[in-house]
């Protein structure tokens, strides 16, 4: 009976310890064990080779000031061994007091992780959308540029294209017939022949013959009236001598030297603006020519030619066709033909 009474207090003490572990914190348990042994915080720190501040933090249950939960568990285990306290009780109290905080931290970390993943996916989707929009816009611009034939020449204008002033002059000068062609002069080209090129012998002959040719017919000799009747003679008119063309008239035409005459023939398969200037600087043709029109020109080579649409014109120069295939279609050209 006495033995039972002596063993009862340890049982009560164990139950009290379990209840205490359920209600107190690990710091309180370690602090009580240290006080029961009569040790100071400095002595415990020296035995564990720790700073006094670490012992104070653990007994105050201020674990946030320590490095990580792993270090906290290591400190608790070391102090439990040094103070001879059951480690399971210490860790049970630690889990009971820090379970809610750990759960909140884990939930917060998971929420943060999900938010970062969502932001990363949103950013990736946004960039993909931007790339698709840029590709669509670029494709639309390329299609429009190819379909409309847009080029820098259409903005700045071709250097060979006729000016607005020239086109206006052409419309005013030829409203009915869209061409201005210098008429040919039977191979003379309207040029004055130098006097020294005319044969002097022919000139002198013309002058002499001109002096000998009578300007008026000579008067007929008058006869004395006779006894014969004169009625018949009076009724018949006097016949004037017919003048035959003399050598003077035949040779009076100016004599010119033989010069090469350049003949140009333009055949238009479609409407086209054209300007032709010969070596004298005169515009022998200018204006818009209709489809099917054939234009023949005569002038002095070389010729400066401007065509707005070379693919719509076929040119023949002195009976030979001129090759216009090297010129760009739908663009005005300027070239010299010699």
C-alpha cells in the first residue's frame, strides 16, 4: 500500500506533463526545465555553444527571428537533450502552436505560385496575340501594295513623265486632232539652201535666157487695105503665139543637196501620251494618241522621244522596227533615236 502511494505522484506528474504539453509552448517547457535544474540561460548557451540570444528567442517562442524551421527544430532538439526533456513533448507542442501558421504560410505560397503561373501564361498569350496581329497587318499591307502597284515613282513622279504644263499646252493646241505634225516639204525639210550650193552656170544661163525671152508677143505687121473684101479677115481674131515652158522656168526651182531624210512611224495599240523632238529642237509631235492610230513623222535625226506607256507603241525607224522590250511597263521612258 505504501509502495502504491509512492508510485502515484509520478503518474499524476506524467498526466500533468501531457496536459501541459497540450497547452503550453515549447519555449515554456524548456524554460521550466532549465529553472528546475537551476541553470541560467548563459550556462545553457555555453553548453550548447550557442549565443544567449538564441536561447532567449526559443524560450520566448519568437521563431520568426531564426533562420528557418529546420534550424528551429535543431535548436529544440539540442535544448531538450541538454535539459533532459522528452523531445516528443517539445515537438508536439511546437506542432500544436505552429500548425495554423504553417498552414497559412503554405496556402499563401501556393496562392502566390498559382498567381505567378497565371501571370506568366497571360504574358505569353499576350505576346502571341501581338505577333498574330502584326503578321495580319503586314500581310494586309503587302497585299495592298502588290494589288495597287504602289511605288515610289507614283509618289515623286517619274523624271521622264511629261509635266502638267506640257500636257495642258498639248490639250489647248490640239483639242480636235490629238497631234501636231510638221508637214513634209518634198524632202526639203523647210531648210534654206545656201546660195553657194547652187550651180553658178545654171544661174547665169537662167539670167541670159530670161533677157532674150520676150515678155510680150511682137506686133503683127499692118498691111495696106486692098480691093479684096476684108470682112473675113476682120472677123477672124488674131492668134497669139502660145508660150511653151522655157528652160528658165524648168531650172528656176532651187537646187538642194541630198540630205538623209529620217522617217518615223508610230503605231498605237492603246492610248498613250507621246512627244517627239528632232535635231533642230522642234516638237514635231506631241499629245495623247488614241488606240489604233498610225502616226508618220519626218524630221532631222536624232530624235528625242518621250513615251508614257512604251508597251502601247510600236515604232518603225527608216523601215526597221525599234525594240522597246527593254523598257519597264506602265512607266514613262525617254530615249534618243538616231
